[in-house]
């Protein structure tokens, strides 16, 4: 039992030592990566800068433990944070890195999410390209029957249809997305659905219905601390208020929207509010203020144009760089597979060696124990042999002694026999003589009987004497 426990302990120790050396992940570390990515994603509409920070922290842990799925998701969440900060170049770089990793590990759901995210990047400048990526994502989502992925894709397709002024089709997609999010009980994205419906109704000139959806979405967004939706809702509300000549309400919506846009550091939304304020001042006939704002917008639009041109070039460059990174990732994954194979090889060899050493130690101990038992048995056999030798020697002595005793007794018996023969023969001869004399009538009958009695008595005495001598061999005089 002790040997088994020792071998088990050594095997576990070798496994843990190798696992530590090769940096394999633990459940605690992977859970921390998942937690940070979810936390970052949930902050995308409130504080996208924090989204990037959480994703970077998750990425550091995931890379340390070689958690490929966690690395891919961290890059994706980082891209989402950069997207909401209007950092398109950084976002596309993050998304392409994530996509290559998800593809390598054959994570279809991850690929679908990234395709959806990339489609959002092209939403404002290349509708067809955006729809292409949304289509790829939707194919995967339907293949997996994943409503959590289908719902945002429907929402994003609706956004493209709005940009293409296909409002009724867009509304249809928004409704399908809204139903899925309601079933999933996703209150955050339901706010976006209400906001998008309000935007569609504003384009359809159903301003009161539009305001109903937008005000409800605005209220809910503030309750959930969703800064980005509040800013976008305020922008649409300001445009509706201007259509209805409610200039004070429009100004309040613009001021509030700029505040929330600055909180999330979304320069594009801030620029949109400046344009809306220009339109407001123009409609108010505050031409001097409107002109100042127009100059500011012109300068900003010129800078934005240059930035957009630069962004397109950078996107192409990033795609070229991404191809190189994909090759590097392939090499990295091959190295990781090799390291895993080597790790398991070393672990198995270590365990086998430990088992072999244990068997050898057990055999040595068994042989030593057997040798001790054989030595003890040989000693016992030697001791028994000595005892037998002593017993045999003692028996020989006893036999010799009894042989001598028998020889003495045989000699005495021979002497008894001679003595008896000598002592009895005389009286018997006398009896024979008396019997012959009596037959001849030469002796008196009474005298003959007396003499015969005497001979018989002598014979009896000799027999008794001989019996006593036989029972008392040491009797003196024999």
C-alpha cells in the first residue's frame, strides 16, 4: 500500500512540475480570462476605453497560459472597444488577429462573431462589403442555431438597410432582432433595438412615433448607464425637434448628447453634434453663430477626409500585415502543438520511469527478503541437522550399551543354563536310579518314596534358585 501511494505521489509531482514548466493553463486562469472579456464587452456602450483595458489584461493572462480561445476572444473584445472609440485601424487589426486564431482552432462561433464585428466597420463607407461579412456571420450562426449570434446580425443588417434607405425592410430586421433579444432577456441590446426603430420612424416622417421609441430608449439607456446609446439617441431627437421647430428641446438634446459623446471619447459623434448645432443655429437664423460653426465643421471635415483616406490605406496595409501575422500564428500554433506533444511525452516517460524504478525497487526488496528467508531456512536446516547428528550419536551409544547388556545377559543365560543342567541332572539321575531299583524290588518302597521326594525337593529348590537368579542377575555367588 505504501509503495502504491509513493508511486502515485511521485507521478503527480512529475506531472505538476512539467505542467508548471510548460505553462499549461489552470481552470482558475481560464476563468479569469473569460471573466475579464465578458466584463470588457459589457462596458462597450458605457466606457469603451475600459473595454480595451479589460481585454488587454485578459490577453496577457491568456498568452501566459497558452489559452488560444481566450487569446482570440481578447483580441475581438479589444477590437470592439477600439471600434466604439472610432479607432478603425486598430479595430480591424484586432479583428483580423482574432479571426485567424479562431480559424486555426476551428471555433465557428468565434469566427461568426468576428465576421459580424468586421461588417460593422464597413457599415458607414462600404455597404456591400458590410453585407458580405454579415452574410458570412449569418451562415455560421444559422448552422449553429445560435440566437445570441443571429440577433445582432439581424440588427446590423437592419442598420445597412437604413443607410440604403430601405426603411421598411430595415424595420422588419429590427423586429426580428427585437424578438430574439426579448427571448434572450438582453435588456441592454433591447435599448438599441428601440433606438433603431425610432430612427427608422423618423426617416418615415412618423415623428411622434419616433419620439416615443427614442424617449423610451433614452430613459432606459440612462438607467443602465449606457453612454453611447444616450448620445446617439439625443442626436436623432435633436433632428426631430428641429423638424418640429422645437429649438429649445433640440438644444437640450444636443448639449446632453455632446456630454455623453465626450464621456466615451467618440470624436465622430461629437462632430455629428456640431453639424446638428450648425443646422439648429441656421434654422434659428443665428447666422453669425452658424457661420462660425460652419468654419469649424469645414476644418474638421477636411481633417476627417484626410483621416478617412489614411484609414483606407492603413486598412489595406493592415490586411497585408495580417497575412504575415497569420503565418507567424501558424508557426506559434505548431510550436504549441509540439510543446504539448513533448510535454505529454516527457510526462508519460517520467511516469513509466517512475513505475520501472518502483518495480526494480520492489524486486530488489523482494529478493533481499527472499535471501533473508533462505538464510534463515538454511540456518534452521543446519540446526536441525546438528540435532539429528546428536540424536543419532546418542542412539548409537544407547545401542552399544544395550548390545553390551544383551551380550552380558546372553553370557549369564548360558551360565544359567550350564548351572541348571549341572544342578538338576544329579537329582534326576538319582530318581532314575531309584525307579530302576524299585522295579527290581531291590529297595524298600517307603524308603524309595522318601528318597524320590528328596530328589524332587532338590530339583524344586534349584528351579526356584535359578528363577531368583534370573530376576536378580547381580546376585553374588552366581
